[in-house]
C-alpha cells in the first residue's frame, strides 16, 4: 500500500519537489508500519528508488543540500486513468 501511495503524494505536490521526509509526512500514518518518526524517511526511500527505476518519479538534486528531493514524472496515460478512477469514485459516493 505504501508503494502505491508515494506516486499519489508526489503527483499532488507536482511540480514542487518534496524531500524524502516530506513525502513520509504526507503519507497516511497507517502506511508507515510502526517506524519511529526519525526512521520514516529511511523506510520509504527504498520504495522511492524502485519507483525511480520504473520512471514514475525522479530525484531532484539541490546544491548545498544533503537531503534527497523527489518529483513525479507526468505520464498522460497514467494521469488520465487516475482521473477516470477518481471520477468513478466520486460518482459512487
């Protein structure tokens, strides 16, 4: 569930990149499995790296900043599918 949540968090903030900790802060707490607050970013980092390899997100390096920032890579097909699913969900409520 966490893996699926991360692109949504980054898509909602697009085009503003978020640090790993900011992404963790915006995930629902239930998706961060019992990790101490200080380790949440570390826990999701591996998921963000997997998404990066699939071309869904990208790292955004910043000069003089050791933190890792991430951004969503827009994909018209995926975004269209997400919008259609959102519309179906809204119609069913």
